């Protein structure tokens, strides 16, 4: 019987520790932040990771960055999130590969008391409401606005009737759906522009090449092409060159990665919409630290967006 008070004290200590996991008063152990990206080998997410790691160094954060091998592997991303929940990270930053599917993983983080910050791609709000899921904030660009910028570029570039093609991202993916909708809304006000083909290439360069090749066989005289990310746009650049039309099709991508910027300088691409992923990564880690300490943050944290063309490619970082 004399041993019960000791056991009770130990259990009480464990309970207190568990209740306060994730809060880090000044001078205590550094927070552990999990950052789950869509992929790690895409230049866009490489820059996002660079921004996140820079913030982690400055704030003395233990940052764990993980991702699936392919952006379309939603199941693997969810498994990674669940694994990080098991390790009891203090906060999670997630760039959802599946806007609806990821909600179930966020629900598990809610149950574990781990705050979640959504980065770059929004979750599906109806699904989140249905499952009573909450997240701390959304950090990212207005993808719809970016699509509008691309569409308005074509509307002003072509003063005579012109045929356009579109390379779409992963079907049902919120980010790419918003970019596509913005683009289509913009060119509605330009009746001289006609979209003759719009097909998914799943965000990947090789698929961008193959899909663009197929489009060129049916519509060899397209004058403009919009791709909802730069990897597909660069695949289209290669397909158009292989068809003997290098530099003859105005191509606008999305993300403004380094290779796309060089293609713009060389006159091979007309433009790309910049989202500043390094800024997203930095802001995500900074705010993850805040929520891990119990601080409040805004429900939405916007990151600027800008169309890059030959006129400003060297002036916009």
C-alpha cells in the first residue's frame, strides 16, 4: 500500500506532460514540426523546403520534411501524416495532394491534439465541415487569381482569333482546378480566343510532353498553351520543339521555377505565374511555432502572386 502514492505521483506527472505536449514556453525544448509536402523532387517544393529550413534554423526548430515519391500518391501522403502523428510532433504543415482525402488524416491530428497548418493547396471545405475537422490556417497564393492573370495575358497578347490548348493538373485537385477556372473565366471576355483542347497531364513533365504531342496531332496550329504548372509546361516546350514549332507557340506555365524563368529569357516560354514557395515555407514554419506555443494566428495568410514575363523575369525574385 505504501507504494501507491509514488505510482500516483508518476501517473499524475505523465498526465500533466501529455496535457501540455506541444506548448513550449520561452527557454524550453525546441518544437518538433512536421512538414508534409506533395513531393520533394519538384523545383517548386525544393524552394518551399529551403524557405522552411531557413526559418527552422533561425527559430531553433526540429523540422521533419517528408513527402511521397509522386504527387498523385495520396495514400502515401496520408500514411506519412499518420506516422508523424504517431511520433507526436508539436504541429503539422501539410500541402495536400488530395484536397478531400487528406481531411481524414487531419481529423486524426485533431484527435491527437496536434495543430495543422494547410499550405499551398486548400482542403475541400464541404468534406472538412462534414467531418468536423479544423485546421489553424491556410497559407498560400490565390490560385484562381493566378489563372486569371494567365488568361488575361493571352487575351491581350492575341488581337486576332487564336486557338489555345490547356494542360490540366490532377483531376479534382483544388490547386489546379482553381487555376483552370481562373484561366477560363478570364478568356470568356475574349471571344476571339478558342480553347480547342484541354487535357490532364497530372502535373508531370513526361506526361506534359506526351499529352501535348497528342494535342498537336489533332491541332497542329495552336498558337497558345496554358499549363497549370511549369513541369507540364516544360514538357510541352519539348513536344512543340519536336514538332518543329519551337518558339511559335506562346506557352504560359505556373510556379515560375528556375528552368521556366530561363525558358522565358530565351523566348521559349512566354510567361509563368510566380507563387514564391520559399515564402510559403518560411511563413508556415514561423506560424507552426506560434500555434505549438498556443498563440493565435490568422485563419488565412496570403502569399503574393505575380505573372513573370520577359519584361520582369530578372527583377522579380
